[in-house]
C-alpha cells in the first residue's frame, strides 16, 4: 500500500533555508523507501497572492456560473484542495519569521481553510471535514522558542490543521540554529534523526 506525502516548503532562502534542509531530509528518506509517494509544493517559488474579495467571491459562485476570471481565481484554491485531499501525510517545513509563519504559507492555508470544503460550522462549533490524515511540522528556528510564550507559531499551525480535522500532528524542532555552529549542528542532527524515525513509521 502506498503512502502519499505532500511536502510544503516556505523558506524565502531557497536552498540555504534550514527548513528546506529538513524537508529535503524527509524527501530523501521517503524516496529511499518503497511505498511512499512524495508530492512537493514550494509556496515561495510558486507564490500565491494575498487572498482578496474577488477570489473569495469566486468561491461563492457555482462552477457552471463563473466567468473566466472567476474560474481562474477559484482554481488557486481548488488545485490546492485536490492536492490536500489526495495525500495521507501533510509535511509542512516552516521557518519562524518574526515569531510567526511566512506570509506565503499563510496564503496557502487561506486557500485550503474553506467553510463547506475542509470544515463546517455546526451549532456546537466548527467541525473538520478532512479525515484520516496526519501532519508533520518541520520547524526551523534561529533561537530557542519551543515551549515558551514566544512560540505562537506551533499553536497557530496546530489550530489551523485541527480546524480541518487533522489532529494527528507531530512536530520536529531544529532550534538555536543561529546560536553558534556547534549548537546548530547538534540541533540539525537531532532533527534529522527524528525525521528518519517518522519516515520509518509511515
């Protein structure tokens, strides 16, 4: 049985990004094993515009009633939703920028967090519609933030995933990457080992 993994990368530093190094480790390990099919989406290289009212409005129009412009706008979200639905494991490689996630990654979430598509509102609150999927967050940080009040990134990501119904989430941290070469090397080594173990478990 094949496990389908969707890897989202969001570093503006391209091949020099440490979060991309974590993603590449996952991809290399997955490709070295039978039964894991990896799809990649770089939301910096293939950047999405900020969500605006025109695109939001296009979602509200039935597909057979949309104009050509509305079809083009709606295609952003529909392509990403199809990718998400086709995956078993969502892997998000994310740097920390100013205590948050890159705006490019937020633009991706804005297209897949859609009422009626990935969650719905009920009298008991929102209910996720994306079932049976797992998520792995590969978090690269220059400083030490995990478990502190300054780490608003982890709960934000988990909340957005949970809104869709993805609650089986594992986080791999590589922290202190700008706090000296020795600390960086040790953090990456530990993160790579954790990634290898996660891939083995897929």
